[in-house]
C-alpha cells in the first residue's frame, strides 16, 4: 500500500467514524440540554411519554429506511395512516353493532388495518415499478388522495370509536410490561428485526445494491422491480401496524391525523445516516434520528426558549442540513 493510499484510507475512516457517531453525539447533546433546561426532563413519566409518542413515527421510519435505501421515496405515509385509521374505526363501529363490544371486533379491526396498509403500499409500489412513474409523483398524488378520502369519510369532521370499544382497546396503547408500554416494545422489536434484515439478509443487501447502482444490480441478477416493490409493501404494512398502536390512544381519526408524519419519518432516516440518494441504510441510525426529533419537540414543549409551533420548521432545517452534510461528505471522497 502506498503512502497516498494509506492517507486516503485513514481519511475515509475518520469520515466514516464521524458519520457513525455524529447522530449519537447529537442525541447526547440534546439530553444534556434537556437536563439543563428542565429538571423533569429525565423523569420516568416524561421519558416514557416521549418514547411512546415517537413509536408511531419510529415504526414507519423503519420501513422508510428500506424504501430510501433502495433509491425510493414515499410522501404518502402520513395521509395513508389517517385513511387507514379512519377506515379501521368505521369498520369497528359497524361490527360493534352486530357483534357487540368484543375482542373479535378488535382483532378484525387490526387485520383490516394491516391489510389496508399492505394494499396501499402495493398500489404505490406497482405504480412506481410496473407503470414506471417517478416515486415522488406517485406518492405526492396518493398523499392527496388518502387525505381527501379521510376528509370525505369523516364528512369534514372526526371519526370516533365507540366509547365502550375504545375502553376495551385502550390497553393496546396504555398497557404494557413492567411499566413499558406496548408501542415502545413494538418499536424496539421492529427496529431490531429491521436491523437484522438490513444487515444480515439478501433483501437488505439487494436494497443497498439497487439504491447504489440500479444498472449494476440488474447485471448482478437482482430482481430490481420485485425488491423495490417489496420495500413499498413493507412500508405500507408498518404504516398499518403503527395505526393499530395509534388508534387506541385517541380513539379517533380526522383530516389532521398523521399530518407531517412523512416529514418526520424521512427526517429521522436522513439524520440517522441513511443516504437520501440510496445505496446505504442504517436502521439503528434511524432509531437515533427518531429520538433526536422527539427530544427536540419535547424540549420545545418543556421550555419557553422557542415556540413549540416552530417544531416543523426546525425539522425542515434539520433535513436540509443533513442532506448538505451528506453531499459534502460524498464530494470529499
């Protein structure tokens, strides 16, 4: 190995280390800032509340990581979640009239949410892979469609689950094991499974290969269209699963449900180190990204330093900065 090659390799190693530890450093810094600004920041109630609220975005962000790693994008997940939630509530209310307030109604509602999520993801995937429309255009269109559908279903108002059924369903969000709620447990399990799939399976490697260079992936006998379609179906399934955990929290759905969830999910993925252009994904980084965004919102709510209404603006700035840093790192190589 020549001296020049050695220096270049060492420089790349330092950049890689910074990419790996950067989100962790940011997370630690936010924790320290939160502790300094509010003495209740690390209280059990606050931490569990932050984790439970971030679980919905986290579950969706895991699926978004696979989509972006394979060179795709989905802007419809927030609207999709709202539509699936509204559909789930409508069907459960109808079933309650015939079957009563029973566990089978909840199970059927859960099955419906998962199936609806898969179908929605499949529609996006087919339009992108089979019809050949750009992912941005497809998901921008379906974002508007799903948001309009939930507004229509709710007649411009709010769809609410029956009171007795809501009480029966509440433990899915508020229950748990040893003080840890089910949404947090579900997020952890899905994140672990996602990391295993991304790092140790052919599917994860194929996603990275397609996002890195689709033409080379085709020459390597990778079923590009099938893998890319599978990422959208997986994302739809996880949107449905997030809805299953979300509905018992409020027991309602409206046109404002899931608003800006797509922004938060994409921001978490990018902050965590996944390349926006595709080719490299990191599930554990996405988890860190979700926590960073959640802590930013939590700190804004606990202090008067900056208005919490600026949370979306801050998330937008974070996305832009993350992409700029990624491009700068790529240019340095």
